C-alpha cells in the first residue's frame, strides 16, 4: 500500500527496541535529507556488477528497474537497489516513517512492518491520544508518566507482598483449626479436609506443616481454584516405607472429580473438573490409607 510496507530479512533473533529506533531515525533522516530518487533500467547482471542491492527471495527479470537515492556530484549514493518498491521523485515525498511491529515469520526469518506518510501520521496521532488518556487517568503530565508508572508498579509489588504475607498468616491460622479434624486410622494420623487457599503453594505449605506437626501420618488438602478442584497429598516417611504413597492417594482421589495427578511419595498434587464432588473425594481417603497399610 502507498502508506504501509513489510520487509522480511534473515536474522536469528528478535531485533531489540534500541536497534529499531536507530534504524527508524536513520530512515527519517534520509527522508528529511530530501535525496533525489533516480530510476534506471538495465540488465540484471549489469546492475549486480555495479553494486545495486538485490533482496533475497525476490525474482527479477533480465531487465530490472533500479533506483538510486542521493549521490549528486561527488557524493556517494545513500542507497542503490533493484526496484526497491519506491515510487517517489524525492525522499521527502515519503513524509515520515514509523515501525509498527517486528516478529518471526519462520525459522531464521524476521519481519518488520511499518507505515509512512499519512499512515505514520495516523499512528503517531493514535499513540499521542493514548498518552493523553493515560495522563488523564493517572493525573500526571505526559512527561512524568514513566515515573508515575514506576511508582505504581512499586506500590503494586508492596501490596502483593503484604497480601502474600497475610495469606500465609491466614493459612497458618486455618491450619491450626484443622488439626482438630485429624483422625486416627490404622494406627496413624489422617487428615482429609477442604481448605481456603488461593494457590497450590499455600496448600503445599500446609502439607509441610502437617508433616512437621504430626510426625507420622497422611493428609489430603482440597481447594476450589478457578471453579476447579485441586488436591495436595502428603505422607510421612515412616508410612512410605510401609507402602503408603502420596501419588497413589491423590491419583485415586482425583478420579472421583474426573481428574488425575501424581508426584513424589511424600508430596503429590492433582486436579479435576467436578467441584461438587470434592467432599465425596475426600471421604475415600481413610479407606485408601487402611488398604495401603494392611
């Protein structure tokens, strides 16, 4: 299109923002320099011998269209290309140039897309509008947006850290109350309960607390996360030696809710689909322990 282009080139990794900015600045400098664009037709071989650049992947006929930018008098050409897709008499006719995107299209091949002229003006206007709206939302001048955003991100990290600490305290308090539900099954401690936990790490930490507290036993913790049931099971080392494994327990429990899972003998986790059957799944834990320790 007159105001949009794409260019594929060989490269084994993404082009960083600083490099793209430098290329963009160089192109816009050439546009401002208002180089004359001269077109000549000649044989393909002659053009290549004279140093005209041919783009990989392009097919050229015996007679090719060549362009040169600049090069008046004793000055060297800014660019010499076969065809080049440039149809202006002077580079200033392009107006301005802005990259839109850069990405991979195949192994070892990258693609940049850009806009020129009115397309570049529209892109700049759109981005300036976004900056203005952000400035209004953040109640800060455009020039201070970066600092304001950094401050907000720092505040978010602090709040997140505080929330995690509070979640851990709540989990520890909840765990203390859950110990009242420990049963003695087949001569060992068994706990199978549903807990309030926002992530699996909290559940695994509860499992660690259980092993530290009871010294011998097995526990299965269940929670509903994103409307899906999640289970974490733990078994102390003495019971592992007797044939009870966390992976086996959690796998059977997960079957009840239409899921699966596994893990190490002392710690395992599983997920499922039917949250309404969590209670039913936990109810089979005592029987699993009894069967394994016979």
